[in-house]
């Protein structure tokens, strides 16, 4: 007697791991800006990337498969299957690369989280909930937590340890110690008008 079992689908999420900046050389090399601290794991030969492009791009709905990642003067240069010359490489400029990630996977680093792990966490200030994490903005200078608050709408908080000292994924919370005025309206420090007759 045999039985059929249906595999339980794993929940996955998309992770942004890099952005194509420009062509490198004449044989299809492409310079990358990396958004991952683990390029050796993310950019292995055979890795497949989903592409974030405008809807009218010829690359819309397509994927890229990595042949090789090389380093030139400390800068990562990718070679993708089917991209064999500079013209093809130039057509990929500014495309953002995403990979599938098991939603339950851990980063393997202390004090490092995937964006999907942070979104939805309750934000606590002095033990009081002030909002929830809506998204993480990755800017050149630093990352920002976009927090939805009931009183001020969206508040952007620098994602640095001095202002975000604790993230507890298990408890579903982020603790913040922001400067005065970030979550409340600034106090009116102007002088009261004097009335004269």
C-alpha cells in the first residue's frame, strides 16, 4: 500500500540584494551595488534574480541567471547568462535585483534582520506603543524605519543603535529612544503676545 503526500509549501519572500549600476568592459560585465552583507551566498553561479524594472522595460517579467561574480579593485562585477557584450549589459543599467528567501530563514548575524521581519512590528517608546513599522528605507547614508503612528502619520526613524536600541522579533517589538519632537509636535516656545491699550 502506498500513500501520496502533498508537500507543504514553504512561505517565501523577496529580498533586494543589489542594483546594477553600469556596464564593465566589452564582454558583458556589469558593475553592481550590493545590498547584502553576504555576497558569496547570494551571488553564486546559477543564482536566479527577479528584476525590478518599469512596466514598459524590455526586461519586465524576466529573470537573470548569474554565471560568475568577480571583484575588480574592490568592486563587484557580475556576468549573467546571455549577456555577452557591452550593449546588452548597458540595457540592464539601474535594474534592482531580488531573490527568493525562505521567510523563516535567519540572517546568520547578530543585530541584522530582513526587511520582512521588521515590517509589522510594534514600536515601543518608554514601554508605550507609538506605532508599527511600515517599511524599511535603504538610503546611501543609513537605513530608516518608516513608522505608521496614529498621531503624526508616517515618522522616519534612523535605524541606528543609538535610536533603535532593541529589536525583539519573538516579542514582535522594536524599542526606540528618539530625540524629543520626533513623535510629538514641538512645543511652542514663542513668547506670548502682549496686549497694549
